[in-house]
């Protein structure tokens, strides 16, 4: 079947079998390998992407269900201006170790901060509840999300003052 959707701001289409998950579609048909296959049952969050403004475990969503929708992956965060504030904060604070959970953590955090850049620690913990990290404690991850939220809130304020 033909699946057509917007991925990271670009219209994409590819043929795939009807049982293809969004994760497999992104990785094998569009060569976007940032989202990882961890548990394949929606427990670990390594495959998290944003679909129409909501965090989704792409291992549980069929590619056909994403047809016509807007998908953002970790590859879509950096632009010509540089990396996203979340990516920079994770790097600055050494919030990741092996890198398997990183894209999913960052995408869940992005979804939260897009809605609420001044999220509290309990809100951050809640947003990350579907993401597991086996390498770190979550302290640096939460600190990185707080730092990125401050940058994003300041950017939002600057943008509204210049309009």
C-alpha cells in the first residue's frame, strides 16, 4: 500500500505492506533511524515520535494510520540554525549515556515543552513516564529538560516582543 505523510516538514510517500508499523516505515522505507526499536510492545519509549502534536510509540502505530498526518522525528529537530534547545541541553548536562533512549526521551520532552515550556518537575516526570533509561538515573535528564524549557520560554518571550 502507498503511505503518504509529512515527516519533519517534508511530504513523503512509500509503498509498504499493510502490517508495517510507523517505526518500521520510518526506519526502513524513509531511512530515518533516530527512533529505535527497543521492546516492540510500547513499554520503553525508544521509538517515540510526535504525530499531529502528540507523543506516539511508533512501534504500536501502523504506518497506514499515519497517512496524511504530520510526523516529527528526532532528525527533524535540528535546523540550519543549529540543534534544538533540548538536544543542546542534553549534551551540555551529559544527560545520556548509550543513546538508545535519547531520541525517545527528547521527543517526549519536546512534546511537553511545546505545550508548556515552564513545566514543573512532576510534569516532566509524568511526560517521561513512558520512557525507560537503563543507563542513567533520571536526574540529569530532568535537569536538561528544565534547562531547555527555560531557553524555549525565553525564545517564546523574545518572539512575542518582536512581533
